[in-house]
């Protein structure tokens, strides 16, 4: 059995801005609707980036396993939520109800597209977490060998 992997983030918050530090990186986020710095992503944008970033890591793991040497991907992710939940309505979930993903992958045999989409979704921790939360992931994949 493999040992669990542990991830740590330390955060300092000031107003609507948060400053994060990991063992290898520092980053920040802010909510511009709450007077935050407009040059920083908001937490929900970071969540979408976490999804596509995690999918990228899983894609590269699969590519290495399959012997596909030059796999590249581009993503466009949009999340939609009902702001009433964020504003306190207990009858409305305060998280994304739908995420639309457009994925373009090159360097993979065309015939592997449907399998690859399913396998990335099955193995990606962030993807699975969103599915478990009931978020509808509407994915459109375009896979080509080059």
C-alpha cells in the first residue's frame, strides 16, 4: 500500500485578499466585488484553475504510461453558480452547479479520445471531488494526434 500524500497551504488574509504559501510557491487571490485587487484571481477562478491543472497532471501521467511523448492540452473552463447561496439563502447551494469544459488535446491517437476523457475524469482528484459535490461537468473534448 502506498502512503498518503499530504498537501499543505498556509494563508494570511487581510480584507478580501488572501496570501497563500506552500512548500514550493506563493500565490494570492482577492474578490474585486469586495474591494480586492483586480490583478488577482478570485477563489472561484483559482478553483477552475485547480481543476484544469489537476487534469493536466493526470493527463501527463497517462501519457507517460502509454508512451505518448509530446502530449499538450488547452482548456477553457466556465463555472456557473447561483449567487443566492453565497448571499445566505439556505435553499441554494453556494458552489458551482455547472462547469463547462472545452478541452483540446494533441499528441494522442484520435481513437483514444473517449477513453482518455473518461480516464482523466476517473483519476483526477479535483474532477472527482466536484462530481461528488453534485457539480455537473459538461465536457467537450477534441483529441488529435497532431
